[in-house]
C-alpha cells in the first residue's frame, strides 16, 4: 500500500486524531455532558460493550452476560456523571496525572509502531554521526609504575621496563571503550589527548598508578550505517516519540495564554 | 458513541503508521552470535553484566510503580540516559556488556493489564472482591499500590492468588504477546562484539513463601526461543522446570541454564540434603541439578548469600549483607531458625555438595557464582553512589528510603538500609556474544561482585610457581591448569594457584585476597577454612594471633568520601595449599575484599540531608567484595 508522503507526516497524524477527537467530543458527545440525565445505550454502545467483553474473555457474551454488562455500564455512567457533577475529578492528583499521561502517550503512539524508511534513517545517522562513528581504535604499549617519580625517571633514563601488574603491556587495535573499561576513566581521557608518537609519553595516571605510554596508532573508524542500522532505528524511534510529544504539546500550548506572577 | 469515536481516532493514527512493517534484527543479531566476531585465543577480559533485571512486564514491578519497559532497560544498560519512573535522569557511569531481562513468568504483564482495564470490567467480569480491592489500591497512590503487591506476593506464597488472576489460559494469551514482542526487541538490541542481550525469564516458585526462584537464561535468539513460552513458577516443581529446559533443548537444538538466587530467603530449602519430600537425594536428581544449574547468584539487592556468621564462626569477614534477610523467608511469613542456614547459604551448599558426591558419585551443588541486581526499576544499577532502589517505591526520590520499613509494608523487621546496592556478574569470555557469555556461565568461568568491577583471575594446577608471573602467566594458566569453575583430578601433590586481583580502575583499592577452602576430612566431615593469601602492605600489616590486622578506614562519614591512601591497586600471589591431605576432595574459591567505602545509605544521608537511624549508620560503611567460582579438587574421575 502506497500513500502520499504527507500521510506519513506526524503532524498530520496528530491533526487527524485531534480533529476526530474534537468532532467526537462536540457533535457525538452528549454522553460526556455531566448535565445530561439521558443515558443512551444504543446499538453502537452495545456493540462496544460486547466487543470489550469478547476481547478479554475470548468469546462473545451470552444475552444474560450482555445485559449484565450493560447494567454495569449504566451504573458506571451514572456514578461517573454524578462524580463529575460533584467535581470529584477536580483536585484528584491521580485522575489528573492519568489524563495527562494519556494525552502525552497518544502523541507518541504512532512513532512507536512506525518503521521509518531508509532515507529517514540515513539522514538521522548523518545528523548524529558522532554517536555512530565507530569511535577510534588504538594501538599502544604501556609500562606501569606505582609512583609518578619512578615513571618519570624511567622515561628520562630511556630504560622503560615497568613494574609488575596484571594489565596487558601491549594492546593492538582496541576500541576506546575497552581502554576505558580496563584502565579506567582518567587514563582513557588522558590517552585520548595524546598524539601517536614513536617515543614514550606520559606518565599518564590511572586508578592503578602511573603509566608510560607508547601510542603507536589511533585510527578513527568510519561509521558503518548497515552495521548499526538497528541501533539507529531504536534511537530514531526514541527521539521521534519525544519529538512528536513535544510538537503536539507545542500546538496545544500555543492556544493558551499563561500568566505567571513573578 | 463517544468511545467508538475515540477508538476511530486512535485507530486512524495507528492505521497510517501500520502501513510499514515491523523493524527486524539482522541474522547476526537474531542468532546466538557464533561466527559473528573475531574471538581471542583465551578469554582475555571479564565482561560485565546483570542477569536479573525486572521491568514493567513483571507483575510486582509494575505494581510497585515502575513504568519503564524492556527497551528502557536495554538502553540504560548500554550506557544511555533514560528518565526513571520517578522523573530523574538516570545513567550508568560505565555501560554493561550484557543483560538478561528476567521478568517473572507468572502473570507476565498481568498487573499492567489489570491496571489498564476499566473498573467496571474488574468489578463485574473478574468479579473478585480481592482483585477489585487491589485494583483500587493500585489506582489510589504509589504507597497503596505497593501494599497491594505485597498482598499479592503473600497470596502467591500462600497459594491463595484469586482464580481470576491465576487463570492459566488468560495468562498464556497475555504471555504470548509480551514474549513475542520482547524477543524481537532484545534481538534488535543484541549487537555481537558490543552488547549482548540474552533471552530469559524468572521462574518464581515459592512454596510456603520460601524462595526457590531461578533465573532462566537462553543461549539463543528468537528463532529458537520463540518456540517456547516462559515456564510458570507457581505450583510447579524444579524437576518440571528441568523437564521444560530439556524439552527446549530437544525441540530446538538450543541451550538454556537456570540460576538459583536468594537462597538466603529459602529457609533452608534451596540446598537441601534430601529431595523436597524428605526422601534421600538421588544420583539422578543430583546429575540433573548439576547439568541445569551450573551457576548461582550469590549476591544481589536482597542480601548476600555467601555465608552466615553462624555457619562460619571463624570467618571474620562473614556476614556481609546478612542483616534483615536472615530473619526468614521472602514475605517473612515464616521465621528462619539457625538449623535452616546450611540449606540457605552458598558456602555450606558447596560443602554439602562434597558430602553428597561422596554418597552418590555426583555433586548436585558444584556451581559457580555470579552477582546481579534483581532490580525492579528496569535500571541495572549496581554502584553504591548511583543506587536506584529495589523497586520504584524506593527510588532515590523517596529521600529517607534508607530508614523506611521495607518489608513491603506487611511485616516487621526489614528496613531500607538492609538492601544492598546490588551486584554484577563478570564472565571471562573470548568475545562479547550470546554464545561466548552463555558458555562462560556453562563452564562456570564467572565470578560475582557486590558492584565494583575488580578483575579477578584464578588458575589451579599442580606446578605453578612464583616464576610464572614473569612470563605469559595467562597462557600458563590455561595450558598447565584450569581457570575458575574448573576441576582438578587429584595427583598426590598439593594444588597450587595463580591468583590475581586488580582493583576496579575507577573504584577503591583492595584490602586482601582470601582463599576459601572446603573439604571432607578423614572421617567424611565437611570442613571449611579461610586463608588470607595476599594483602596490601604485608610488611607493615604482619599477621598477629593468626589474623591479618584490619586495613583501616578512610571513609569520611560527613561527606561520604574515601581515599585510596590505604590498600593496594593489585594483589597477586602463587598459593599452594599448606594443609593438603591426599584423598580428600575439596573446593577452593577466592574472595577479594576492597577497603571500606560508603554504602548507598551514606550517600543518601549526605545528598539528601537525612539522619540515618542508629542501626543504619552503624552499617553505612562496608567492604565490598568479589567471589570467584570455585576450582574443585576431585579424588576420583567424575561420576
């Protein structure tokens, strides 16, 4: 099924839904008027009640069950309207919060089920290149010293052998996130500031002590769209839901004039 | 009229959206990860994970208030920022490498469905006064909702869950939907080499309130796991769970294992010397248990199950995370008595395993150890300074949560401060894929920590010497010995061990490394002993009266800080069992202790300006730790 492009526009979805709600509430909506004392359980309402029953029980209701369900519906409706008449919906934090979140959720719904096309995802990928750049891989040797002084004098003397520790002396093409996982945050940050060089650099501090580092190579990995396609899609969906909620809110908000006493 | 119009309006939005197909994972993501990435020759680093996380699909978690689902849980574990249910932005300081979302298989998604149902439906169709009362409580306030779930847990423990909620047909329908969606989702987040999302669920059997829970974890992706549904725990036995696991293996060619947890709340039933009905343990049961349950979860938010001071009176470091939890079973419907402890704690279970093996030829309790969170917030937080609570009702926005009674509102005796911040599982693997992580669990090359990420390595053999450290000792370890989780066959010589513990690079220094040995003596009695094998500043901290002096305490109680001016960055040693006796079977596991650091309660006190109760304050500083899987010394070829 092919639809014109505008039908995929979230704003259109929102407007369609909003219009339908508006129509429903203004024209079709006598039942929500708390002032009305007429409860009309027409064919449509009955079908809805039967359908709800069927969805939950997995079968159609018997006549007796339907009658009982209708009685229950009428009872709820009476109590609901009386509650509205008494203003019980006002000042109830639970009711308020629930309506707020229902409204908010409805704007994000479409994005939750959507599968964006290739172009959308690629555009998102490009716009967030730094998130998906495969990061860098680094190749380096490190020599460990318990004290900064020992590290400095080893570097000055040129004889760098380091002290014993259960860390790899040489790492080849390891992703930066692995460097952080194994050497800690501070080391990883300081290593990122070094440029590749044939000689020993540092000392660089880690949670373990001090390290002289021979940074042989750093290669930035290009982002590979295919490799991270699912991540892009997951991220797009999360962002898109937030954006739709925000846009929907903006539209509603623009109709209000808010005065805040300062 | 109104309802149908709204249905139409919502429907039109969905119809437009549904013109496209559901997103799909690549075959690499959807499989078990074999042949997807280049693997190291030997396991070269520990991968960090949580195998026990609940989301809003868990019947209790939703009732406790969590509104974050599996996708939020996956994003959070990967290191992204999510908004916690109570509104604050949450992020891990370091991402995890793997995650098992283990929602309760019983009534999967049921509280969410109940909550979302119209009241007339609950009142009339479900037509159960208890369910209606819970429904109203859930809608009334977070506190009432938590109480409702506490009642539900007690009902589950007592076997009095209302028929309407326990209806298997209805439950299955809901479960199918959620399971299908869930497996598709975790495939999409599973990224070989970067992040592993494993399929799983929690089997929540609780006869009489005694905790026999297991996390079930699959090796495979949705192509296989869609063939089964999560196996219900209520009214089923562990033998039936193993039948289910066998059936899964036969039907799909896949692999699955189960991880018992919270044995500390089982009132002695988790590790019994007999079968559940009191009849003698059989070799068949022992073999099935060993095959299906290679690993236990020894530490998590609801306490630590390594050992109890009553069982290990000579272990001065015993008793971590025991307070409160030792009182009885999960809902505290039955108090524990000391005679139950041996069946509730892991070290005594390992000892029982040796005894049972001597009788039966098979050791039912030859398991490795991991830690996890058991968080019900969808947030796998294990760090003391970033603890999001056991469940949404004690997320940090409840500022005095440490002082609150936290026995789910029903009984006396457990308080917020009894919760630990949770643990993590470390798996020695050759790469980060489902197959590699799962296989590490299967061969028990895993260890537990109470949260910090220290790197702990152990090799056992017969000819290791101090000189091995000068060369490629990891290769030596793998070629001349076995790693943690392995078995040594008796050679007539004392076993020797290469033990290395490296501090968490972003955490506290190490106090000491200990070997915990359990063995059967000449008369067949099980014995245990804890050896301090290497510690910081050994010159100035000489053993006195048989024990190593305390490392000290740098924690400032006023601002919840500590300094690494005491302790060591790394501790390693070659250790030869000085008390080896030929002909006695034994196990050896390593316990690593950090220097004292603030617990989450002290961070809370400082951040929120709370005055902790006297008891909580006395427990606000602790020595976090790691437990490795044991290495077993076997006296005859494995049965």
